[in-house]
């Protein structure tokens, strides 16, 4: 599942990341990353500490 890959990439980065950085890190398509991030947002598994950047919820 791409949502798990996106979450793993965020955790590995250790800092808030933007969707473009996740695309580069995972090799997934941008649309897949956006869809996975929307799913993670709805589930409350990621938060945005700064504008346009996301990290796993602690």
C-alpha cells in the first residue's frame, strides 16, 4: 500500500517533508503520493507543523 510507503518515508526523513520530497524518496507517482497523503490526513496519522510540509503524528 502506498500510504504505508509514504508514512515510512516521512518517518525516515525525521523532519517535516513536502509531497515532492516523498516522490523523490519513494519513486512513487505524484498522484499516488497525494492520494496516500489525503488518506493519512483523514485518518489523522500525519500532521502539518509548517505550511505545505507534513510529518507523522506523534
